[in-house]
C-alpha cells in the first residue's frame, strides 16, 4: 500500500456519513478518529472508528465546537479533518482554522467555501465563467422601493431568496406586484431570524422545474472531471427525499451541455475537491444555475454506483495533494441508481420527526442493494438531530430494473418501534408517473394529496403481522396441509 501524507483523519460528524468516511479511511489504510456527543455514545460509527473522543454538553454544539475539535485533532495526532455534510462542512472559517493549525481540511479552499456560501456572489462568479443564470439581481437590495422596481423589471412571478440562507428559509414566491412589499418584509425578517443576515435577492420564478445537479471532482492541478448528473426533484419542504442518477428523461444534448458548462466553470475558477453544481431545468430543458455545494452530499452514493468512483476516497486523496488518476474519457456511467432517504417520521402526522427506540431492524440486501445506515435493533434514535436514519440505494442496468429493484428492496425493509417514511417510498415506486420517470419539484406535493395517507401505514406493525399470520393459519387449515416443525 502507498504511504499517505494523511495517516489519520478526524471525522467531525456523526451517523451514516461518519461511518461512510470510516469505511473510506479503512480501504485507504488511514486511521479514523471520531468525536461524539453524549447522546451518540451508542452510535455504530463510534464503535467502528479506530479512536473516539466524547464532547460533553449540548449535543448539537458538540459537532460545531471547532476549537475543541481542532485541539482534539492535534491531541490525537490527526493530519486532517473530514467535515462530512451539515455541521462545519460549509464553514470557511473552520476550513481556515484547520489550515492555520497545520491540519488539512478535506474539502475545497476556504475562499471557495466562502464564495459559494454567498448565493449572490456565486451567481456573479458563475455567470462570468459562462454558466446560464435566471434573470435577477446581483446585488443585495436594502431598499424596498428599489426592490419593487427590480421585481417589476424582471416580471412576475418572482422568487425572493435569502443571500446567505438555504433550506427554503427566507424564500418567498410572489405572484403579483401587490403582494411584493409584504413578501419582501417577511423574507428579510425570516432571513435575519435564521441566518443572522437579512440580505435577499430576487429571481424570475420557474414553476415546477426539475432540480438537476452535476457531480464534480477536481484536483489541485487543474484536472476537472464530472461524474454525471442526479435528479433531486422529489423533495418535501426543501428536503430531498429520493435522488436518481442519471436523471430520467433528460435530453442528451442538454445533458452534454450541462457537463460542458459545469466542468469549464470549475476549471476557470480553480476549484479543487469534490463539489456539486445545482441547476433548475424548465419544461423546455433550459437550465439555470442556482447554487454550488462545496461539500460531499447526502446523495453522493447514486453517483458512486453508476460511475464506480469512490467519491469520499477521491476527496481525501485530492486533499493530500494527489492528482486525479482518471480522465473524463475513462469515466463510464452505467445503469440507474436510486436513493431513498429513510427518515424516522410519521407520514400520518404531517411527517413529524419520530425519534425513539428501534425495536426491530431488518435491512434489505441482495444484488444491487446498498445500505448506508447506522441503525440497528435496539438503537435509540436521539431526538437532537435530523430524522434521517439511513439511505437505501438500489442499482440496475436500466430504469425499469431499478424501479423493480426498489419495489423489492423497500418491501423487504422492516423497521419496528418508530414510524418511518418507508411506506411512502413504497407508494412512490408504484406510482405511474414515477415509473415513467416524469418528475419535477411539484411531484411530491401533488402526489401526497392523491396517495391514500391511511394506506401509508407500516405493514410492519404488530396488528398487520398478526392479521397476516391468522390468514396463513386459515389457509393451512383450509387446504388440510401438514406443517412440519
Ligand atoms: C427556485 C424555484 C423556482 N424558480 N428558483 C431553490 C432551493 C430549493 N430548496 C428550492 N429552490 C427553488 N428555487 C426559481 N428562480 C423553485 C425552487 C423550489 C421550490 C420553491 C418553493 C417551494 C418549493 C420548492 C420546491 C422545489 C424547488
């Protein structure tokens, strides 16, 4: 095995992504260290890391306390820190603090983290390197009268977005001029409340676009390749629910153009590490940049599966200064992969998070099935974090095969003790529009009203199981079968 500049990595994250990074480290012959909060003491990833250090106190603050994390990294003799997603992953300040302390931040340069954290500055930068943009404002507007004039110039409907936000916070769709002022005020106020900054910008609003993103891998020497696209249109409340690679029903010429524009932009900006460029694609296949993510994303596995490239391992190697070992022409994308985010939430209670004790956990497996999860029987899901308890990823050579694989794998999945969104996924993969690949960002909201929410119950619950067993016993008796024990 080659000798690495990085011998030991501290993982500043938790849950399935911490485990994913541990696995990448082990295959690279790198030692892994995790920090964990007091509610995460029973986490699978804590057991599987080579070393672990508790951080007492508030369970969320533990993963954000970067002075503490950097000092633990030094104490444990780590050469690098992997931030995963969420938490410190998009903090330019943290990336810089790592460098200042002689620790490699496994991610892009701090200036790129900062640039793409600023939605307006990233739009200006991306337009300059040839990426198509929606009509809108480049500069923060602090004056409501100017803002209204700009909105009228663009033409309604428009969308107001927080310049330093995300997750739909500080976002408002304005259909008519008369509603503008009120919406502008509430977007600004919400933005201040959630992000501490009130700057907003305005864009032309597209109705029910597709959300399509391009995975980039770039080294420190100007080699930039893409690993294809993902469709992440199936979202609820700005949370992705299902992700697909490659996007079904995307025009091939448009796809090639997305690849060309994206790689060229990253080359021109000197981006390094892995990253994702997000676009909105309208009904006529016009595409527009919305934002760039400078972290590894939750949905990276669908791309790993169709490309055969281990994105986390390449991210680590890029950070230690390796050049890419493959050229664009060597990347062959094969088949379709679909990821289902498995959340502990109750579809019958407006998808409220439902943390608690998993009393039985039987994950699907078999050919073409990947599970990225830290769940197990008798694991108590802490209430302090988001509700995602794992990801089911399926793969097949064609779309129809991937859908059948998904139906089978989801039917196999058994989780008892907490309600989950698995029954919702089971309905989606049997929906004709999904089967036909007809997806856009309006899909899930529309379908939720047609899905029978009463039917979205866990077939896994005790009552259903007892009914099933009674049925079997009746059948056995009716057929006069001999049952051997
Ligand atoms: C948009 C849009 C339509 N037009 N931008 C961006 C972040 C993502 N979370 C939602 N985003 C959108 N940006 C323009 N110019 C539509 C969305 C969007 C959306 C907006 C409001 C309510 C629900 C939505 C679901 C998916 C996408």
